[in-house]
């Protein structure tokens, strides 16, 4: 499947998942997002771009960090971008409800940012795995950063360290979704750091953290897998018997992580890397 077709599938899939994403993933992704924001070390007055922003979980935190003092001094801004128009609209709505007027939202893909910058900091929280050409996305981030600007990126870790990884195979056996065939590739040791260096970033460093994804019951685990994530579009096209079969296979794949209370504690891993655009 060519990159253009994959982008179309990604956009439609996330348009469908937007209503369920935060319900199932906001709490689970917080450790990776908190580490990303700590490594980004945002300061009041900075101009930030949040690439592949999703529903804006990182966008909102970044906007508060750069907002400046109550007197309006050193007020920074965040530009949030996402391939999914539905995700972009969600961020815009949430920013309004939160009273954050220092957020701009642009619906565009990570590999073709319709932005000029310059920005002080680029963020990409758990979005780069879905990009058909991640090297192009990193090159775009490099382009719009000022000399000396920073980038911080997070991705899922190695397949063997993510207990839910069987999901993609379960879906692909029933439909050729090709949602993200190299999903765990950037989580391999040194892979993300290498991509950043090849895009021109220097002083690259990365961190790897292990987490537990906690789900209260079968419905919670299934919602995260099939409604709030990248396979939402493929799952929606299944008939009822196929859905039931896929759900059963997925629950079997995570059975070893079932808790005594009937929930699940599934291991996961994240990688967070950062680098500088040379001055």
C-alpha cells in the first residue's frame, strides 16, 4: 500500500476514533506525555508546535506552560497540527472550553506541515509511529524550528515489551488494514535517535520507560483496542460475528495479564527522545 493510501486510512481512522480516544487512553498515556513535557522543558514566551496532536492532551499542557505571567508578559503560543480534521476540531473546541486563547490549530499531515515558523520547540507525542514516512516528518520539524530550537518525540517501545501488540495481527487477518505496518520499528533500541540524527538534529538523547496499562474489565480493554485507537476504521467495517471473533482473539492474547479482580494490567513501553537543531 502506498504512502498516500495509508495517510487516507489514518485520517479516516482517527476521525472515527476521536470520540473514544481520551476515554480509553488519556490515563494510560500520561506517563509518556509527562516525560515528554519534562524533557521539552518549556518556558513562558516560547512558540511551540505540537505535531500529530490528537485530542490535544499535550497541546493544553504546553499552552499553559508557555502562557507567561498574569500580567500578559512573555505570552507564548502553541500551534497544534493533526492529519485528522476531526481531531483538529476537537482541540479547537477543547481550547475554547478551557479558556486557552494561545492555541492555534491547523489540520495538516506531519510530513507536509503547512507552517513556516520559526518555532522554539517541536513536540510529537505518540504520533510518529503512524506516519508512513517518519523521516520526512522529522525533516519538516527541523525545517520550521529556529536554529538552536529543540524537538522532543515519544513513540511506543519494542513489540516484545508491549503486551497488547497482537492487536494488529488480529485485525489484519480479517482485513488488509495496513494501518501501521512498522508501528514498533521506531521503538527498537537506537532507532528513534538514529532517525533524529539523520534528520539533522544534534545532541540527541533518549529515555525508555516501562508502564502498566490498567483496564477495569473486558469492555474497557476492548474499547481501548478497537474503538479508541488506530484500528477503529477497520473494526467498524466488520460485521457482528467478525467483531465478536476479533474481540475474543484479542482477549485471549492478553489473558496472561488478567488480574484477580477481573481487569487487566498489560505491560507497555515508551521511548522519549530529544535533540537540537544546530545553530
